[in-house]
């Protein structure tokens, strides 16, 4: 079955373009999936179908995700894809091997570059806000990495609108490279923070948004309609189960199926298409564990979410 045509969007006011669907490695590559051949097959299928945006983090599988992602991307021309990684979470018990201090950032980038097998990172994300480090220290470290050629842009992930405002204003006043992109969670079951806080801030400053977990950690697919399967994210991660696995949400997801059926698509495809429709979204990050799942998700590219359908979905899953 031919894959629908990929489209590309700017990261806010940035000149670099990313595919409207990206591929990420959270909990999967190097974690739940350790088969190098399978990982290479998925990433090859993504690349051949037009995905040029690949997202990873040092904390994913404690560095193993970066290693396997780097190996899988090795056959491709480096300039043909946009590669990201992240820094913040503890990578060892050592007191300074965490956070957004200059020390941790400078040491972490070299370790990530080595694991990924590349000379530079396109976007280096501050994986969370660090209340223990002055924002100027973090911003200056990121600015230095850009001047050193180790990263091309830097971004934030799960920062609040106020935090985004603060770092943007600081960078303007001190003539530092500003963050260019924010990576927030966004789905029909996780709307409020992005729509009411993050997106208004990214719009004010001309930033792009690359959103993660568009399927609500799988609950929007119908995977959990009849309970929690062994080995699933909700079986392994209490915080995801506590956040999404609720009877009223499950009832809504059954109604959601009827809407998808009317459109002739799957729930996964409709959820992804809905997230792509938001005017501030540059790319929606997928998390595929098989080539078949990836191809099924690509079906979102041909789903048309009319304003009427969007209103129906947003009433069903209010922010």
C-alpha cells in the first residue's frame, strides 16, 4: 500500500523544515525493543516514507536509545534528516550528572554525540526546566554549543509559558541564541497545558512545537478497551496508568471509535490527524514498535479533520 504524501513544516519562524510526522524512541528503541534489525527496519521505513525528523534523549534506556538510533541512521546522508536529543535527567548517581548546569550540559553533549556517532545535533532539548540552575547559565551553555558547532538549535521540553517567556526575554537582552522549539505532550486526552499555556507562548516568540504522545500512551488506539495488556506502557508505568486509565475516558474512547469508523479510518489515525491540525504544531512524534504500526499511523496523512469533526472531538475530550 503506498504511503500518503508527507508534508513539511517550519519550526516556527526557523528556516529548517521538519516532516509533519516524526519518529521518536521513548521506551522503545534500546528499551522494549533491542533487536537492531527490527529497529533499522522501522527507521528505514520511516525515512523512505518521508520522515526526516528523529527524536531521542540521553535518558531513554540510559543511553542505549541514542546508540541504536545512531546505528540505524548511519546509512543516510547526515544532511537529509533532523536529529534531536535531550539533557536534564540523572544519568548516574553522581550529584552533577543531572540538571541543566553548564557542567552537565557540556559533558552530556559529548557523550550523546559519541553514542549517536555524529558530529552535531540539529536540536538539543532541555528535557525539563531546572529550578536549581539559573536560566542564564543554561542559556549561555547552549549558546556556546551553537558557536562550537556541536548543536544547530536548542529547545525546551515541557516548560511552562512563563518559563518560555523568561528565557526568550533573557536571550534577547543578552544577545544569546534563543530556544527555537518546544516539545510538549499533546493529545485528545492531554490538551489543557498545550492549548492554554504552551501554544500561546510559542506563538508569541515564533517557536515551533514538536508534540509527543499523540495517542495518549496508547489509550486512544483502543488498545486498553478490554483491560491492560501485559508488557504495555500502562502495565509498566504507574504514572501513565494513573493519568489515563479511567472508566469515563474508556467510555469516551468507544464513542471516539464510532467517529473514526464514520470517517473510514482507525482511532490512531484520527488522533494523529487531529493533533497535526493544530496551527502551532510543527511535527507529531510517533512511537512505532513495528513497521506495520508505522505504516498504519501514516494513514493519518490522508484523514481530513473538518472543523465540524474537530468540534465534535473537542467536545468529547474537553480540555
